[in-house]
């Protein structure tokens, strides 16, 4: 085969593998991710094509970033709105391309420095490096959806293993399975005629080992899901999904209507036997006061507050009869540009943040509510499993996620809900997700999802959240390593 044919072959592998990897979080999970990773292993020493694989994987999986356009509501001129959205999308893809290129270079260096290293051991080292990188990215300002987060909702038994070693362990397992698949295909292609008997023996052994690990992993995961920590109590909550378009939130009429709609939701919740009403991220403006004579239902809501001259996005509690809220939790990870803007000279960043620029709160996700410790995630903090696992080890009995995913499409809601499932399984805690346009759902400690309200529709629902005290292995491991 000519050199050009080789390049074409690697190019098609990179393109197909990257597209499959990008589709996996929304459409097929491991069923698409494993073939995608096997294709990546087949060109792992081709740095350029690894970069193409990473670029396409993120461009496809993060295509919802294009829904940022139009950005005129954030002060961006209409003429450059679409170029800005495309640039942000491409920057995320280029970051993935650079990371995959570095991963390929590490592989090449390891082969040179450790030529006698067993192939399976080298693959394991590279899988661990990848898992470590995903864990680092999950706590960065980027909303990163990697291999670990793509497991759900398609493969619940496999995700059960995260109760032992978190999403990082799911990354290692899938990479090793993909390496096994790639090895079987390569072995078969290079031994079609010569050494036929030895080839058959080796192929059978490889098949038995690979399929045995598949069965064992799914069996153990299913057992772990079936042995969730026992419930020690319960909270009865009402959840409100306002479904207000983000681009209209700054409209004076919308700002007048939203508090009225909130009060109407509180009145509806008063007729239910609930402990509180939960509203999503960013509902309440800074300095908002609860009107006198409001229904005596505690309100838990996302909103903004000022702390020593710094504005923060927070989780707030209005006790019955209180005009001002008690802060429960401040958002720690802020969206670049949209919430956090770099301090550039000359006012170059003026108007880029719709909320005027925010400051992060403390890193701990633990807070106390009605004498029940809980862990909270505001918006895309749901991607960081280690902080919620740490809060679980510190005493959280349940998890709460509030978010505003508008103007993004259902693709992001599906990815967000999959991450919420993974967080519930890792921590062994029920997780309540309340979002402006969805997903508003209860995820039990065994990963079961109960949709409370349809996406993109306003509504009110009630739900019972089970409280659990027993700390599983993964939260214990995270707290020990910290």
C-alpha cells in the first residue's frame, strides 16, 4: 500500500472515531465510545491524527455551544455574535486536540524510554494518565464531558462501579477494553495465514479474558447498585421550573413578572405537605426581599448576593416570615466570560458578562438545611464528582443541583442528567436536580431517574428525597486522598 493510502486510512479512522466519540454522550454511551476509542488506539502513535480525533470528539459533543448565538443580550454586537460563538466552540475543540496530541507524544516517549514494558502495562499507564486529566478538567472552569461521563444513561450496571472508584475508574476500564478490541483486530489482521494454530489459541485466550472482564465488571456494578446505603429519613420538597428564556431575564417586564410567578408557586406549594419549595439557579436578583404576608413555606432558590463588594451566584434560603435570605452555598466554578471576566485594562471586557461579573465562593459543597447536611452543585459544578464525594464523606445526606441551561438545547440537558446520575451513584446519595428549563428530576442512589417535569415547560411538582448516612468507598477514598 502506498504512503498516501496509509494516510487516508489513518485519516478515516480519526474522523470516524472522533465523530463516534462525540455522539456517545447523547446517543450510545459505551456502544459508540468503545469503537471510537479502539480506532484511537489504532492510530495512537500518529500525533496529528490523534489531535483530529480529539478535535472532532469535542466539536460534536459540545455542539450546543453554538446555541449561545445570538449574544446581543450580553452586549455583544449582532455582527460579531455568531463569530464569537463559533470561536468559543472551536477553542474548546482545539483544547481537546492539544490534549490528545500530548497523550500521543507521551505514548511515543514511553515506548522509547521503556522498550521492554509489557503492552498491556503501557496501555494501563496511558489510561491512568487520561483518567487523571479528566479529573483535573472536571474541576477546571471548562464544562468537560469525557469518557467517564458518557457511560450513562446507556450502561447503568457499568456505572455502578463508580461507587468504588468514581468516573476516573470508568475511564480506565473503557480505555482498556478499547485497547483489547484494537489488539484483537490487529492480531487477526497480521496472522491470517502464518502461525494459524498459535493465532487461534491466542485469539481464544484474548476473547475469554476480554469477555470475562466485561461480564465481571457489569455483574459487580449491578451488585453495587443493588446495595445502596439504607435510608435514614426523608425530605418532602416542592420543585419549581419557571422556564424563563435567559435572553429575556434582563427585560424589565420579565423582571417584574418573575417574582410574582415565584410567589404564585409558593402559594401552590402551601397546599402541599412539603418542607420547602426549591427554585433553580439565578432566579432572585441581588437585594430581593420576600414580601410580607407571603406563604409560610421555606424557599430554597438560586440568586445573587453581595459579599464585601463582590457579587456571587448563590443558593439562598428564605425561612418562613423572613424578608432577607440566609446564604447556604456560593458558586465556586464560574463560567468564563458569561460569569467571570478577566480584569483587562481599558474596560475591554465591559458588557461581556450578563450578570456584571461574579466572584467565586468557597470550594466546599457542604451546607446544612433543616438540620440535615447536604451537598450542592450550582449549574456545571455537577461535572466535578470529587467535590460532591468529599462533601458526602463530610456528612452530606443528600445532593441538590440547581441550574439554568437555557438557551442550550436538549442535547446539553441529556448530558447534564447523565452527569447527575453518575454523581448520585458515586456518592450513594439521592440527587435532586432543579433547573430553569430542565432537567428537573430526582435521581435515586441506585441511579434510577424520575422525571418530575417536562423540559422547556413551566410547572410545579412534589418529590420525596431519601436521606442516607452510610459513607461508601469512593467518598471515603476521596476524603482520604485529600
